[in-house]
C-alpha cells in the first residue's frame, strides 16, 4: 500500500538560514534521531531539496522552503512518499 505524508511548519528564520540547516545532512542525526542512507535527487538553493532512500524501506521525499512575512520567516513543507508502505523494503525487480 502506497503511503504519502505531508507536514508544514512555520519557522522564525529567513529562508536562507533554514535551507542551510537542511542542506547540512551530516547534522541530521542531531535533530532527527536515526536517519537512513539517502541520495539527493534534485536540489535548488533556498527552494527545495529532494532525496530517496538507498536501502531498507523505499521512500522519496522533498522539503520545500517558502519565505513568508517579508522574508523574516519560512514555511517548511516536508512531503514523503512510501510506494511500498512503511513496512516493506523494496525487493527489486
């Protein structure tokens, strides 16, 4: 079963600062707990970052950065797609 998740939050920081935190992948375990082996599939500075998992539960995701309040704050939207559900690892072709 395919699962799609999406969540948005507003952050009291300019888009450049928020993007810089998200683009420093080595820091992810500091604020996200456990992380998976991933690769970046597409990226545009201060706009979005897209990635996919390399092993385990198959997923792809995008985080988008939208400036609000004259650029003083940023809406961060994370969209995650699990084509095989949350429990199924990709078995390959």
